[in-house]
């Protein structure tokens, strides 16, 4: 699935009804200027955005080719909800440069999904 297909799927699922509750979601691309497409800027941006009501879908290439959901960033770890059953990824093998041996976080393929009407505070 490419980024365009994922965006269309998220737009379709933008308003759902679960257990009698109307839940609305907004999906938006994480925007980093070209000179900010570095790991320090990415970590800071994800740390700022990811709160109780917001997660990120991150495209990973390199050592794997996969999408995962990141819900928390700590100094050494990305915490995941992942279809492969992974619960975390260490930050140390991550990069934003194309590689075959490390986890390349595709900065241009990160979608933030935020529940509307939810407080962004923990």
C-alpha cells in the first residue's frame, strides 16, 4: 500500500461509530521543511505531536519495508502498535537516509492521526 492509498483509506475511516460512540479522526501529513528532515528534528516533532489522542503511521524501508503505528517516543525507543507484533523499536538503528541495513524512517510518509474533540493533554 502506498501513501496515497493509505490517505484515502484514512479519509474513508475519518468518521466511525464504535460501541455506540461517534468518533471523528483527522489525518494529516507530518510537515518538516527539507532542512529539518533529520533525526533530531523528527524525534522532536514526533515527541511534540504524539499524545493520548494522536498517533503516527510511519513508513519504514531499508532493513524492512513496513508501515507501523507509533504512539510514543522516548529518548531511546519508539513505542509501536504493529501488525508484526512488535511493541517497540530502538531509536539507535533508525535513520532518515536510504539504506539496506538500518531502519529508514520515511519522513515524507508519516501520517498523524488525531481523534477530534479529544484533549491533547495526558
